[in-house]
């Protein structure tokens, strides 16, 4: 009887989350369309909106390959943020951890010519270290992780840029392209790239590797850790009630640091997936902007209600929209519009949390007033109402 | 209208699917009376009051004020009708000052600029008039629970409320504070204010109430005149059977020393003084030793030190001959120390975890419940279901209930089940019956005595003198961080203890 109830309540809450996410996407798309209409009403539909909506499918199979290549690191940064959320922390530092991860991966590939899996490991470790620092500050000095991780985003960015650029003389820097060396053409760098097992042929791309599958595996792994293990139990307990966790003999300081470290490692791993797939090279001269991948991870996590499995889908969707934006006809729309539209949609995705409560109320009944947990006592009844 | 009722709740029914929280309940409050609302945990008292306060809308029934039907859609409506409420769990902004909390929502302002000085004047006047001692500038997080409650009361007075609802106000108070509160209530009565007083405690009803309405499992059991009834009758109405108000227990047979505390001193950095000063005592197997005292005399800190939540400044703690002074919390737990914490929301439960996850909070790491780091979900469920059944923990969805949604009494029962079932050598129980009804208290007291009889050492920390006198085999009184006396409950009196607790004697 209990089990039946569980699946019921569980299903309801997941259904609510999915609907909220879909609603956000819908609103985002409508807003995006309005912007297109405002800029160039004549071409808004077929040259604008439809292309965005089709995403990678507009230029299949190349577009799909691109979508997957960009989606893989996004799954990871989304996971990074979602994992931290689940353990009561807000990892706004995914961008910085991603940056350090990129450095780790590229250093292993370009300088040390190490195989791709070592590069991924290095990216993971670098990201993890960068994530652990705000964790240490939080655990021992009670400094809010949001502040530290924002600062470490910039510290990481300038540090990495400085090392890679090295006044134009950096070993990893290809001064002709003003970027890091292209792994495909770099001598001795064979095997540093993540294998594609023919995916590039299928999608007619050169950067669609097994990265997306690796990301999916990690997402499932994170779900298992959070839901099935004592480690996840501890992490979540610390996130939900630090004092009770401490009372139960859980080392809450250790768990905060570990939690941030894992979040960082996930973001770093994402950077490894991106750069070792050769989707793009690092540009150390672009020193004013943090990788968007990091911040988009926040949207991905919010859209996914911090559920690791849902993160896979929300990341691929956001990647889909972003790729769609890049196919916008430049004849009718300035290139920035693509970013603007996908930005609007991603931004609205972050609102899914707001809609969740409303949708739950609409679907499963209940007057607004009755949901307020006014005190401990009437609440069981209210809970029954939601859960029945 | 034959009688002068200030508030009437007529035939109120409030349903939640699967449960009728209030089933045709009628409550009539006379002007200038203290009207007690009595019922077990989960009998529907708080639901009824939430209806009156506008937090819930009833399915059926009407509310009348001075004979006229009114609608209470939200707490603002209630406030406009002069209804104020002190919730069981206070609704205060921790990082705001007392004054800021009192004026919150009705801030006096001129063109949007706060006019705190008039507010302060009014608050000081009110607090003097009714003897509600507060420091308007202290932060809520720094003041005692008793003072926080006075802030809540002042909030109602500041809004000129005429009908005051107290939701289990004494659950968190010391005996002295309870006496004070009773006095304050009598003062309100004299001023013509009407009071609805939700409580489990029969003594308080007998002491202060004029009439009492009894609920049982959501149903109306009747309203009685206090002058014409007895405690026994009230408890029978409430529980539906005769309740043993005094604890039955055999004399203790203390065995070996289990807990040996030597010269424990703890330093409070915020107050720059020792909160616990050179405390030494022993607890033997098979006895219940009670640490009695008025709240804020170092008991809380001492328990933090004993259980490892905070570090000692100096001293030594031995359990079963093993030095655990600097052992980790987990290590103490492994060595056989169970801890029923004072604050069930802060320490006792992860409120957003399910009941089953809370049931294994102290044991999830044991081989019984995990396999290579993977939680054995089936074992956890089995265990939780057993505890729920064995200890009669009531909740909406059994093991899967979110702890936050359970009633306070059942949350407490869950914690007690968890801690006792670990089969500890030493049970540290801090205020184990805080906020519980007589039925539950009877049950918990029996459990604690049973643990003693099984040869466990029990350290009870309690503010309630009844509990102290009833349950313990030895009483240690703590005053300003020191133990000022040791008593045998058979030979001492409540009055004598009270004098020591207040520091009048040493």
C-alpha cells in the first residue's frame, strides 16, 4: 500500500515539474517570437521562429551533431549546479570550474600529448579543486559560496588566460589563430581527442564524439549517488539541515567541501568533453567573458528541477535552441538576435520553479490558503490532500 | 443572543481528503474569559484555530463576532476583527530586533519613513502595563524562548487585538515563566480581553481557565465549566479512557557507573563567560538522573558538550570507563549514547526528509542498512514501519510522510522511537515531552522508565517540575551553569527545588 502511494506522489511531483518546464519553454518561445516580430515582422515566422524551433534539425544531420556536441558539456555544467542545489549549495562558479577544467584538458592534450581519458581526468581534477576552494571557505569560515565562487570565476579566467597566452609565447597558444592549438592538426596530439566511433561521419561534423554518452553516464551515476547511497544521504541531509546532520554524527564541514568539489569536478569534466571533442579552441584574448556554458548550467539545472536525469533532457533542449539560433537568417536578423532569443528562452527556463507550485495546485486541486503550512499540526492533513 | 459571546465558531467542519480534521465543532468565547481548548496531538485544535485565524477556509460552519456573521479569509481579516494569535512555533524574524518584529506589518511611518520612536513608546508602555519584560533592541536570535513568546504576545497587544489565541504557549516555558504567563493572562482578562488557550496541560487549565472545550479526533466532546470539573474528568474526555497522570515505577536499582562527568566547563564566547562551570556528577546504570533548572542556566550547553555538539573548555567525560571527552559525535553514538535533543526541528529531524529517512538518521551507516555505501531501501522501510507501529507514530503516509508535515507530538515520538530503539547504554533525554499531550507523555514516561529498568542509564534534562518529580531517581539542580544541589524526589518538595532553581539557596 505504501509503495503504491509512493509511485503516486512521486509521479505527481515529476509530472508537475515536467509541465512547469514545458510551460516555461512555451512562454520563452512566445517571447522570442515577439522579439522576432518586433525586429522584422515579415520574416519572423519561417526565417526566424521556425529555424529556432527546428534547432539542429534545420540543418540535419550536421545541426544535430553540433547540438549533441554542445549539449554534452551543458549536461555536465547543469549537473554541477543541480548537484550543488541538491546538497543545499548554490554553485554559481561552474563557469570558473569549467575554465580550469578546460585548461587541465588542453594542457594534457597540447603539451603532454596524453590520451583523452587522462585529459578528461585532469579536467575533472582541476574543476574539482576550483570548486573545493569556495567549499572550504564555506565550511570553515562560513563565507557564502555564491560570493566566493563568483570571485573564483574571474580569478580562474584571468589565470588561465594568462598562462595560455603567455604574452603570445605560450606553448599552448597558436598565435596565427589567436587560440589554443587545434588538436586535429597539432602534431603528436593524435589520441588526445575523444573518439567518435564514426559519429562524425553520421552527422557530417568533425566534433561529434562519444562525449554525449559519457555525459549521460555521469548523469545517471550522479542520480545513483544522490538517491541510493549513504554518501548521497549524508550530502542531502547536510544540505537540508546542517544542524541535524551534525547531530547525527555527519561531518558537515567535510560534506560541504566534498559537495562543492564534486560540483566543480562535474563542470571541469564538461569542459574536458567540450575541448577534447575539438568543438572549439580556447581564446585567451577574450578575457572579459566567462564561458556561457557555466551560467547556462544554472538554467539547465532549474529547468530540470535539479534532477540529474532531467538535466540530460533540459541540457539537450537548451543546446537545441542555441544551435537553432545560430541558423537564423543573417539576411533578416542581426547575428546577435540569435543569442538574444536563446537568452530569453533560457532565462525563462529559470522560472520553472515559480510555475511548479501553481501547476500542482491547478492539477491536483487545493485552495491556495490550504497549502500554507501554518503550523506543524494541521499540515499532515494538507499533505494528504496533495498526496492522495 | 442570550449570552454575550464575542466570538462564536458554529458547526465548523474542515476536511482534508481522507480525514475530517474538524467535524461539526462549535466553540463560543465569552467576553473577558479564558477559554481553554483541550485535545490530544492531532485532535484538530490547531486546525480549528487556523480556521478562526483565516489560514484555512472551513467546508461548513460559520464564524460570528458579537453575534454578526463574519468572513475570515486571511490573517489580515482576523487582525481587522481584533483576533491575534501566538503560534506554537513562533513567527519571528530571527535577525530583526524585538521592536522591529513587533511593528512588522504595521510599521508606523510618515511618507514612508519609519517612525520608530512612537512605536517604541507604545511597546514599552504595553510591556510595563502587562509585565511583559523585553529588551526592544535585542535581536530575536539572542533572546530566550520565553522572551520570544513575550514578543509574540506584544505583537498582538500592539495591534490592539481583543481576542488572543495562545497555541500551546507553555510548551516551551519554564515553571516560573508559566506562572508569569498565567498572571499575564489574568491581567488580560481583567482588561476585558478574551483568551483562547490551547494546551495539553490540565494543571494550567485548572489554574487559569474559566471554561474548557474538549476535542477528540476532530470531534466536539463538550464544553465544561472548570469550577465544576476535575483533571481526571478532563483527561477522560480528551483521551477517551482513564489516564495515569502519575508515573508508576519501582524503586531504582542503580548498577555500575555509566556516565562520569568531571569538572566540565564550557565557555560562551558571545556572552564572554562560562555557560557551564565545573560540573561533576555520575549516572549509574538503571537510574534516571534529572538535571533540573530554569531555562538558560547552562543545561542546553552542557548537553551540547556531553553529546559532542560543542567543545568543552575543560573537564572530562567518561562513558563506561572510556574517555570520550574529545570523541566525535559519531563515536559517542557508536559507544552507546542516544540523544533526544531539546530542539526537534533544529537537531532532531531533517524536516524535508521522509519519516523513514529520519528513522535511520543515526543508523543509516550501519551494515544493517547499507551495503558497500548503497542504502538498503527495503531494510530501511521495514525498520521504519516497525518503529512506526511499535511506537505508534501517526502520520499521513506512514514511512513516506515528509517529517515536516507531521504533528509536533508525532515528530517527537519518532525521535524517541529512533533513539530508544538503538538500545543505548546512556540515554540523554532533553525535554522529551515538550509540547505533548497527556496520553503521549504517559507513553513516553513509561518508555523512559522501561529503559531504566532494562539497565540503561538515563540523563533527563527537564524544565517541568512535575516531570522532574515524577520520573527521576535523583535530581540535580543547575543554576547559572553550576550544580547547586542534589535531591531525592521522595524527600524533597517542589517548593524546595524551586528555591534552588531560582538561586535563592545554595
